């Protein structure tokens, strides 16, 4: 028989030390708890989910609505309790499932609040339902509700590693575009940090711009394999730690850098927490004996699990490439931009005017955005043609409720992308209220023509 080029699928179910996943469960629960409490204390729940009279929805999820009254506050309080239960491993499976559902709900109910790390946390919270990360150092194990020999199947660790590697790789792949390689929007952003003690005097220096654009590109593309290779692992870990701390210090992008720092140890040996604890105690480390038996074929349950893992991997590898199905730059059209790990690629300066028109009298009325949108929504939705379309539909429905069913809605949106001269993003002659939402290319989006 010819030699096998790929490992047998049964290797996905070989046992490995569960110490790394135990650490990640603690970290994940606590980072979720921190983020949820921040939303409550910083009044983000109020500003994002309570005060707006309009909530923008993802295609196909228009039916999801926010809780009435104080419901959203109680929702986040419940999420905080669930995140703590996940960290402690208390009723872990139920807590992880409810945390995933509740957190994903907050993600789906407001498209305008999209952040890449928000989406990533939804995916990881889904993984945690199925990963038995509560078999050690948990309330469930102390109470005898779950038993373990200190091992988990290898697929549990590689599922998390693979997802983090996908974030890095496609984040780097998206940077292989004309604007990023010519320094934008990084050059624009750095000028805002003239008062920073370390980089302030150099923000206009091209070498600093090159450091950020090529350093970020190289790290995204190569950090995952460098973390997996034992010879470069420690150096790559130090570089990754420095990169994320620098990101957090300069750009203030929420919990994303902290989450990636906590996820990086997943690329170390699975027993690294036991080794670290033994060294801290000054004791020799003796790895536990793990018996590996190689089955001749997969069980039906393992076959289903393997199929689902393969399907998920295919989806995650193809979804970031779907912008290739649309004409134009996704940083301009926003079509295919989300769920693709396209991070820090665009800076848009927008001047937007919406107009209501009575088709019978041909009289136009300008729309005051502050009557309908809270300040942060007014800054966000005008960047995205789909959310502009949703807003135009809302304005038409508002006029219909007032007894004026035939009104048209037009948008004149002048946009500067990454420092370009402003140009119209949408066709101002199209009645957007008459256009249907679709996943197909939108003909009323004007192509980007201005040069960088």
C-alpha cells in the first residue's frame, strides 16, 4: 500500500492533557465577564441597545427585537452571571449554551454595533458548549458531576487554535491591498497620536508608518505557524504579546488585544499550565501517562463530529473570500466586508444628506438625522450602503404610518476613503426606499473612482 499522506481522522480523537483548555475556560469566562460588566458600567447597554429608536439588522434576522423596558439591562446582568459560571465550571454545559445564545442575541439585534471581536466571541462561545473544558479545576468536577482522567480529545484544542489562526491569517491577507501597502489608513491615524510619549515625535515619519503596516502584515500572516513551531514559539509569543499591548495602548480597540493575548497560550504544549505550576512550586514535572489507542475506524459519533468539523472549517475558510463575488473594493462597498476579519483597513469621512420627496408635488424635505438616530449611529450607518438602505426603508414606513404612502427617499452621501478626495458613494437619483435588500451586488452603489 502507498504511504498515507494525511493523518487518519481518528487522530482527532487522541487524548491530550486538558490543562491548556482548563486555563482557557477560566480566561474566557473572566474576559467575557469583564466585557459584559463594562457594557453595564460604561452605559454602553443604554447607548447601543436601549436609547436608539431604530436598530439595524443583518439580512435574514430582521425579526429579532430588543427586550422592552429594562429588559436589556437584565439580559446583560444574566450574561454576567453565566460568564462567571463558565469561568468556574458551574453547570458548565448549560451555562455555556445560555451564554452563547444570549451573547449572540446582543450581536444580532444591532448590526451597527458590529466589531470583529464581537463576532469572534460569538464563535468561541459556541465552541465552549461542545468542548469539555470543565473536567478539571471546576465546581462540576469538585461536586463529582463530571469525571475525567485529565485528558480531552485533540480536536478540542485544534478547533480553538484553528479559529485563532484564521483570524490572524485572513486579517493579514486582507492587508495585501493597494491602500494598506501604501500606508493608508495607518498614516492618517498616526497623526492623531502626536501627544503620545513614545511615538509622538515620529508619527509623521515614514519609517514609523512602514513599521506598523509591514509589521502588522507580517505578524498576521506568519504568527500562527511560528507559534506552532517549537523552535520559534517563545520568540513568536513575545512578539505577539508586544504587538497586542501596543495595539491596546495606541488604538484602544476594546478587549480584542486582551482576548488574543489570553488565546495565544493555546498554541503552547497542552500541558503548559502543569509545567508552569510545577516550576513555580520548585518541583520536578512528571507528565501524566496518556495511553493512545488507534482505532481501525471511526465510530458513528466520531464520524458525525469529523464531518461537522470539516464543514465548519470549509465555511470559515470560504466566508472571508466572499467579497470576491462582488464588484469593487469591499472597504468602499462594504459588501463582503463583515465576517471576513478585515481589520483596520478603512477610514471614511462622510457628508450625508437624506431627502424625502413627494412624487406628486415634486417637493423635497431634508431629513434631520438627529430626529431618528443617536449620535453614534449617525456616524456609523452612513458608511454602509446596506444600513443606509434600511434607514431609507424606515423613513418610508414612517411616512406611510402618517398617511403618506407614496413618498420617495434619496441619499446624497459624499465619502472620502483613506484620505482620497470625496466622491458620491451612492447614486443620488435612485429612490432607495423602493430598492429591496438583497445579498446580490447593489447597482445603486457607485464605483470607487478617486485615486489614493
